[in-house]
């Protein structure tokens, strides 16, 4: 029987963590009033920049909404599409320039 290496296709980890090469065209923003906190979007994020809000941030609701770490978002839109298809359409993509102006946050 021929021996098969099942891990052959798994790439090696890089020596150092890379950062974004360019500023994304848009940023994912969670509408906290519409987010149920189901976290359906979390496993789909390719850069793992979506996380649950701390439990103590809100008195109500009991299940806190998710949040996006904006400087890590690459603007891929996957989370927004997943949220629209699977849950409540609580993630919107906002053009980066508009996001920076509206929230007074500079995206690198």
C-alpha cells in the first residue's frame, strides 16, 4: 500500500506576521442594534478581525454583538455577505474615506 502524506498541502507558518500592504477600499462596520451576537461571521473572516464584544460592555442585551478590529479589516466583504445570507444583515461595508471621516479613525 502506498503511503500518503495528508499534510503535504498544508503550508508552513511564516517567520513573521505580515501587515496589510494597502489601505482597503471599504471597511466592515457592525450595526450593533441589528446584530444578534450569533457570531456566524467570525469563522468566515480570512484575517480573523471579528470578535465578540466584552460581556460587560452592555447592560442589555445579554448576548453582546460582534465588533470588527478596523485596522485589521482588509475589506473583503465576506462577513457582510455571510451576515446577509445567514442572519440579520447587520454588517455593512463603508468606503474607507467615509469611514475615516464619520468615525474619526485613521485606517493604515
